[in-house]
C-alpha cells in the first residue's frame, strides 16, 4: 500500500513536497489487583500518516505555503483522501518553506530486545517481580499494578528522498502501595515510563516507594518557612524536564515557534534568568540521542536526524529548538523535536548537599508551574523536615515560587540519574524557596 | 435500523457483530464487540501562522470476553472482517474462563443516536472555518496594541461507535467542538496570558463570542502584568463555576470512580451514607446533559446515559461504576464505563460532574463577604482520593472587600485543603450554573473529554 500512496503523491502536480509515515504498533497490557488479574489485553494497529506541502497565494496574493495531513488505514481509499489533504494545504497560508532534505541518521538505541522476545510474558514477569519485591516490605501492601508494553515501527519516506525506519519500545508501569489501617490508611501511587524494562529499576524504586508509604503514616502537618529545599530523583526530573507526556517550561520558552510568535523573552547569547545567578551555573542539552530516552529517536516526524543540542550553556541561551519550518523563518539550523533534557551535574556530593538543616520534598501532588511565567504554588504530598539529626516526615502545604528564579539559585549534586526523559543531577538544593504550611 | 453517519466500513461489519458475540459466548459467560472511530481535527490561527492538524487516528474493533473475574480483550486496528473473526478465535484460544456466575447484559435495546446540531462541522468547508478563525484573530488584535499574540484554536472531535452484546445493538455519532482564544501580552515581568473558551457536544453554532467576552480576556491578560502573589493563609473565597467544578471533580469525582474502591485507593469507600459536606452540597455526574462537552448517549459498555447523584445534601450516596467494578463489588451500574480509545481498557470515569445549584442570587452571595477572594478561573487540579487532600491551581483571583469584587488581582493561586473541611465550609450556593469543558486522565494517561462546574460557592479554604 505504501507504494500505491507514493505513486499517487508523485502523480499530483499540485504537491510541492510530501512525506509518509507508515506506523505499525503492537501492544500488551495487564492490569492486576491485590489478589487477581483484572484484565489482559492485546492490541495491534497500523496506519499511514501523510503530510502534503503545497504552495499557493494568500488573500493579498503573496506566495504562501501550507500543510495538509491525512491518515489512511490499510485498505482505505487513497486518491480521494489525498485530494482532501491537498485542498487543506492550499487553504492554509504561512510564509513559504520546504520539507527537510535527507541527512545521515545516527544509531540511537530505542528498543528493548528482552521485551521483544515475549511481550505478554515480559509484562507479566514485571508484575510478578513487583509482587515478589513487595513481599520484602511487610509494612506495605500492593493493591493494584498495571504494566503496558508497546512496540512501534515507523517507516518514513519523503519526496525529498528520505527513506528511514526505526523500531522503538515503551514500557509503562504503575502501582499502588498502602500502609496502615482504617482511617489512618495511606497510599502512594507510582507511574514510570521507560523504553526498557531494565530501566524501571524495580528494586530501587519499590524500596523507595515502600519507605515513602510507611513514612506517610507518620507524617505531621507542614511547616511554614523559607530556606533551602532539597528535591531528588523523579520529583526533580519532573520539576526540570516536565512530565513525560507534557513539556517543560524550558522546552516551551526555547522553541522556535514561540520565538517567531514573539511569546518568549529568551534571546540567543543572553541569560535566561531575570536576575542575578546565585547558585551553580545552568547547562542544558536537548538530547534526542540519549540511549533509551523516552523522547529519543533516530529521526523525528519530519525526518530530521536526532541531535544533541547545546541549548543553555553557563545560563545563556545557545539555540532555539525548531522544525524545518520555523528554522527557515528564523534563519537558524533545524534541530527537529526537543527530545530529552540533559542537565550538567554539579560538583557537590549529595552527602554534602544534605548536611545542613533543610526541607526535602519527596513528592508533589503535581508540579505544574505556569507554562510561560514559571510561577508555581504546588501541594506537597510528602516532605521531610531535616535538622541535621532527625528526619521528620510531613504532608500538605504548598511550595511557592518561580521556577526560573529557583533555577538561578540552586546547587546541583555531582551524582546523576536517568529518569525517562531526564539525564542529570539526581538531587538539587534550591537555596531559597517558601513553604506555606 | 437506520445507520446514522457511521463510517461505511463500520456499517459493513455491523451485521456480523452478533455472530462474533455468539462466538465469544460459546466459551465465555459474557461477550461484547465494539467498533470505535475517534477523529480529531485542530485548526489554529494566530498572529504569525495557520495550521490544520489531523490527530492520530484511533479506529478499530474491541472484542471483550468476561467471566466475572478477568476481562480478556483483543483490540484490532481498522475494520477488517477477517481480522475481527481471527481476533475472536485468538482471544478464545489464549484465554480460560471460569463458568460460575453470570454477567447481566442489560435490557433488550436497539437504537442509533446522533448529536443534535444546527451547523454540522462536517458540512462546513475548511475554508469557512479558517476564515472564521482569522476574523476572530482580527477582532481580538484590534482591542489593544499591547497584544503580542492572539492564538485562536478550534478543535472538532467526531466519535462514532457501535456497541453489540447479547441484548444491545447500539450506535452513536457524537460531535464535540471546542474553541479557545488565548491572548498573550509581554511586559517587564515577562510573558503573561489569559484565555476564554467554549465547548460542547454540538455544532459550530455554540462557538460565538461577544465583544464583551473578548475585551474581558484582553483586559485580564494585561492586568496580569501587574498582579501580585497572594499572601498564603486561610481565606473566605467565592469560587466561580469553573473553580467549583474542579473542586467537585477532584474530591467526589476521581475519588468515587469505583476502580479506586477495588484498588483500595478511595477513602470514600468507607463513607457511603456518611456526611462529607454541608447540607448545601449536592454533587452529580450526568452524561445525558444535552449539549455538554462530556455527554454521550451510552457509555463504552452500552449503558444508557442517565444522571447519578453522588452526594445528596452533604451525604455521600454512591460511586461511578463500569462493568468490572460493579460486578466485583456487587453494586449497581452507572453509565460511566469509558475508554480513551479502542487501544485502551474501560475504566469508571466521570462525564459531566457538577455541584447542584442553590437558591442564593450571586449578588447576595458576594455581598456576604467582608474580606475575601473571588476565584473566577481555574488552570488545573489534582486529586488525592486516599488522603482527601485537594490541589486546585487558579490562574488568578480578585480581592473582595465590603461585599464587592475589586480590581485588585492576584495571580497563580494555589487552593488546598482537606476535602471534608472544604465541603463542610460551604455556607452559600448561588442559583446560577455553568459547565467548563476539558480533558481528564487517570494518572498521566486514559484521557477522556469531560466537563465540571456548577454554581458559585462561598467557602473557607487555604490559598497560597
């Protein structure tokens, strides 16, 4: 069917450029409760997504470009569907641009070969391992767990000559731990996305979550104070890199699209911060080449090869992240999609970082700053008041501040960690944040 | 039976679905077959660009076999008869079922449903939709020269499905539309924005904006440049319907989806028949509400849409169920079995969730507040079904002084509290009513369209 689609596209003189993505997906899902399996599902799907670029004249008779996108299922009608895409492309008026040319593609590791040997068996094994691991913690109970595995094969061909294929896997695991009884019962809810089962770090994560759950039982009310706040692990990753399925503040403000529309104040060569930098310097790469990163790929939807872009160096913006279109408008190199966020570690070991009295935030309800200003007021699900001797858990209260201001006054750990879409320091001490109890 | 705008390939497969269900029930106590197509088209016009984006397709068949203990499903992309028949064989070959107990397939019913529309988006050319967005962009930009960008987005969702089990042969064609106007301005503090949106299960006829609505969103965006952060503390607040809605969504919405009962995640499971709020608190979930964004005719398990009262005069009555949770818990079904798309499992999910209106005129309610905060706009919320904590992020709020809303604006306000404390503090409920539409997930996945809302509420909460 791909050949038929290509032939129809080649035969249409109104089309300036096109690309076709043939995507095949196979998935396995298992949903477990404490003592039973709730559901078992197998999923398969296949489709062709076609982007068509046409040139036309806008209302003022100026040259313009537009894209029409359509999707065809196997056996679906081709010519009529492509005509719809051409019509749409001719109605959308933007500054002229073109699709990317072919370029050599890097080898990026994306697929879990162990999972692919037996997908349903692999996810079942993950859930069994989780149960076995949980048995080591008599103070917590595993009451629910879900594990999904997916293999996605993408074959991209384009009128410019791109002909590339990549195979990627995704593993999703969530579980619920309970501790205590009756009115005092508490829970923790964990979600992890990775490309490989091995990167779930099941033993380490289960141990950490079991500890959190039992600490919640002892948690008291929140303090009200301003001072150093330590954030570690996945909570730090979501603060800096955003949730796996959504973007981060840094990602939003560094896009070529936002620069073109005048909605980001960031400028190349200028500090991204509003005031003085009091902490460690901030150095970020937008990295699609990170092995098994959730946002890694060999090529993106347009076919732009994966790159590791030096985005922010010594607090200054070095580049904007742009697809071919916005790169053309801004006259900058096309980077393709953002990918994963890689952050340069600091020089301070965690032991030293945590030596002085501080507050540690283990888990937010949801760290969701304003997507353009960075202001936040986020509820604390579990925190610790650390005075140098004791480590007292607390829950509730708000962490208040502005993310950019917080990143300008931070000490990064020298130890690093990999959390789905983030590679960087595994702990940070934000030197001046407010907790409202 | 009339076929209502379903895809031709879905109609071709429909006559075979009864045989597929019979095949499934030759081995499993209960079988069902669903054909599901969900299409999304997004249009965007702003000051610098135009886009028409067609969302990833989600079209396929779902075969379900259930014995009261474990749901077994095959989800097959596309609508190919041979794939469907092979899928049924594979499902039975790979599964074993216990035979004790029976699953109620519901009453005999056959019906085709379709959203009532004056102006069906499918009948309106792309050129007209784009021109409407361009005109809206021009209208907004004329209001103030400080506008950096006016992003006008319009999304149409078409959900077509056929549900077949032993007793039901149903189809629905649900049209959802959503239009949002986001205004960005830049000042010394950086970039700030405000937005206004409208949505529903309807046609394009609901997507009109008055000059006053556009002027208000621009005025508030500009005002945000000067807004202060609020001093953390406990406040008397008046929540507008959008904020009231998030409070009920996060408190007695997520926390009463009964998969949470099975997972032992819901504190509400121990509170059936017990007081959880003041007498003034009534909470409903109603997928049959005409025109609401979260409405449908039947859920993804073929259950007719009707209203469910969750909290009655402050007493928790019941939760929201799907087939699995109702069967295992032995409680009545509600029409809340929903899946993100054919590739995902059904969960008990909210539809349109709201506080019931009271009888206090809004002016009277606000006049009761000597010192407080008016919260007109939410930006997000997060549930805590076990701890009964609540987090609602509000885009901004205005000071209330001497019974009047002032121009003194605070921005990025976090509302938190312990759910029974928050609901028990509700001391007045206005007589107005409004719903806001959006999308809701379970954790970070399983996204479905919903609304929440209700009237204005007077309460005491913690702000930061």
